[in-house]
C-alpha cells in the first residue's frame, strides 16, 4: 500500500540535515532580493545576502522558533540544525551571543510543545586549519548546552580536497565529546565521502549521494551502517540529480545503505520533511515498511540524547503497530 501524505506526516521521525541559513522566514530576509540561483555557488551567495540582514537577538530567536514550528508541522520530533557562523557578518566574533539568542527561541518553542533542536556548528571549506581549530576551541570553552556536533559544509568542487586540512579540528571535537557530521558527495564525487570518513571520522554524511558512483564505497557504507542524510529536492534543484525519478537515494537504499530524508534549505526549496517522504514513496514505489525504516534511521542517527532517541523509537514502534 502506498503511504498517504497524512500517514507520512504522522510518522515519528527526526530531521538531521537542515540549515538555519536556508530556514529563515521570508519576513526576516525580504531585503535579500529574489532567491534565484542556477548552481551551488549562486545559492551560497544568496545565503550570505540573506543572513547579512539578521542583526538582532530577537531576529535570531524568531528564526530558531520558526525551525521548530516547521518541523512540528511535518511530524518531526527532533531536529539537528546546522549553523555556519561564516554566513552571519553581524555576529562575527559573537558566537556565544548568537547561540544564546538561538537558544532563547528554541526554548520558547519547546515551551509551546514544539520539538527539541540540537545545533551542529559548521566550518566552511574555504577556512584555514587554524581558523577551524580556533572555532572548535571556542566551542569547547563555551560548552553551550545547545551545541551537539561539529559539521562542515561549502562548495566541495570549488574548495578541492580539504579532509587533511580539517582533520585536526575534527579530532579535537571528537576528543571533547562532540558528534561529527560532514557534507560530502554532493559537489564532490565518491572521493569526498571517503575523505569525510577517513580524515574527519564523520558519524554521518550529509548528502553522500554520489557514493553511488563507486560500488566498493556503497558496499562499505552498507557494511559499516554509515548513515547518509539525503535531501532529494535540494539535489534536484541544484543539479546533483536530473530528476527525483533518477535520484540515487533509491539505489543506495536498496543496496543496504542507511538513508534519512531531509529538506536541507526548506524555505528556498519549498519542501517539507513529510513532503520528501511522500514524494519518494510515489517516485520509487516505497511502502510503509520502507518509510518506517527510513524514519528509524533518522532517529537512530540523530544527535539527541540517548533517552530521547529511545522515546522516539518507542513512538515509532507504536505508530507502526497501530497501522499494521
């Protein structure tokens, strides 16, 4: 039976690949102009223009609240939110202040019954090794309770191979108890995914879909149960996949790779998590069991505390049983 959109919306799940920069309410960034982009480079330039307009703690708090509200509307029970400080010039050298403002919005959301959110602070691939290490040391000193992970994003095709450059920063984060996720296999090929695994020791790969070009890498991802945080609509909009029907998520999933479905930048791509589930079910003939498996991966691989993960898995089991 093909799952209905309503069933996909009610399915307990996490979102583990969504950027604050691409989740800003239009009312906050109207002055950034028309968000038209033809490729990843133009897309990242638009993000810079939009984030430049966010200058006050109240704006940051409202952006955080909006992330939790959007997640709740899609049936998402927990969010790992990616924030890259390099996009926010008004907050340069004020990492703690930004995190406090974001935390205020997320605490208000939790009070209103919206889902909890952890923050993955992201490096930019064009930064130097020392800049990366400075940020990680600052995060360790802050020890902000909202921060759960170190991430890295940016245009891999433009930056070239960066795994060795950022390996020391990721090692420091690992030693300090931070989780690690890394963008790879989007504008880079399979070699980017291998770099993220071998140099950064990433626990999850954001995107990772071009791993499909290397059968041995696909087998490795499957055998090690390494999750890929896939964003199908984003990949189509940015030209990584020609269409949803041709998207590699289906082949990866059938090869035994653990995948989750996410929005990446929902305000700019006009997508929702439940919409991604429903669209993939329609495109690939996935049934309820397939979507349950994908939702389970999203929960098991999220950076929520273990107790919350167990609660969400119990909710998922109960939801599944009710429809059996």
